[in-house]
């Protein structure tokens, strides 16, 4: 009996750090970082497009920037759709 309780205490102590909050993290920090990355991707694509119009950018760089922008927008739309679906699911729950 004594060994089992000691083992349980050791397991709890080793698992406890996994449940501690992350400094500066959480969903708010993740969403903020994602929004900042999205804005940077859009700004870089815009700068590349402007440079391509003037003739300063390589056409390959323009295509690559447009592909990155397309992927970022598709990801943002997918996340938005999932959030809306989750909200609608919550509204359908009985109180």
C-alpha cells in the first residue's frame, strides 16, 4: 500500500508541469501570433507584387508570393468557418 501511494505521488509530481499555464501563451497569444504572421504574409506579397509591376521583382518570386498569400487566405477562411460552426453548435445545445 505504501509503495502504491508513493508511486502515485511521483506520477502526479511528474505530470503536474504539463498542466501548468504557459507564460505569455495560451489561445490569445497563439491567435495574436497567427494574425501577425498573416498580416506579414499579406504585406510581403503586396510588396512583391508592387516590385513586379515596376519590373524589379523576379516573376518566380511573384508566383511564390501569390501562392503563399492564397494558402494564408484559405487557412484563415477555414479557421473562420470552423469557429462559426462551433458557435452554431453551442447555440444548438439545450440549456
